[in-house]
C-alpha cells in the first residue's frame, strides 16, 4: 500500500473505521517541516520555510501552519494560521480558524476555512477560503502528488494558486488571479523522517498584483533552482 494512504488511514480515519474500532483514541501529534530550502533565481536567493504541526485525536485536532520567505536575509513574507480540524470523511478534514499575515506591513487578519485531504488518484489537496477586512476574500489551492521511483526516491510535482476579490495596494495584492507557483522536487528519504531534496520552482504574478510588483521594481515571473530538506517527527 502507498505509504501516504497508510499514514492517512491510521491518522484521519475515525476509531470505529480503523482496527475494528478497538483503538482507545490516544492523543497523537506531528511536527512537519514540508520545505526548508534555499532558492537561486534571477532576483534574490530566498530562504523559504513551510511548516505545520498538529495535536489531537482521530476526529479532532488543533493545527498550526506557518510560511516564511527571506530573500537576502530580510523577511518579506510571513504568515501563521491557527486552526481547529475535524475529520468528516476518511482522508478528509475540514479546518476552521484564524490566519495572520505578519509581513508585509500592514498586518492582515483573516477568518480561515479549509478542506485538507487526499483527492482521487492520491493527490494531496489543501484548499482554503479566507475572509479578510473590508469584504476581502482570498482563495488558495495547494495540490501535490508523490511519485515513488523507489521506496526512498520520491518525485513531487506541486501547484499553488492564490485568488482575491479586491485590490489591496498596501500589501501588493490585486483582484482576480493573483499568483501561480509550480514546483518539482526530487527527494531522497535517508529515513522516513528526514529527506534532502533538489528541485525547481516557477512563479508568476498576474493582473494588478503584477502591476504592483513592477512599480516596486520586481519581476513578475521567476524561475528558481532550489535545494532543501523535508523532515518530521
């Protein structure tokens, strides 16, 4: 069985659906560094962090998520999310909580509602809707797939899309399709909990988001080579 299916079946399935309902539903937790990488592109060479942690039981968990980007030693983007997560189907959780954009200034707060799990053909999906100030609505879709060359060598294509309903010039966000990112990472699992990787990432901004970037002297698209590590415990 694919290891991702094994993991999600043991974690997300209610106790009544796993092991014949004999589990005592113990407290479980996980800390996951999805990405800790250095990128090299045409503009800067940013350090990128994408991490999450959760604690709880089969059906109910509390999640913490964070994303950080530091080009040239200066943090340009920083975000945290605190979420309550409830398993609603095998392999699927609904998540509700709070997101704060710490950087860039000014800070922004959002109500977050998301759906996280495994789609058909084992695509891992994290889809979120964010309700912000002054009626601003944001939508983020993050999806990836793991192709196992061997039990240790894994290729992961990934896509992330962000959309917004309104312009927010102060933080450089435009309405409509704001940005798109496509990534491809090849990792080697020294052990399941630790895997260095190499890869490539292409990103592009659209519409008013691209216009705001041009006004700041930034490129609207970039192709970056990267090296990083994925780890969990």
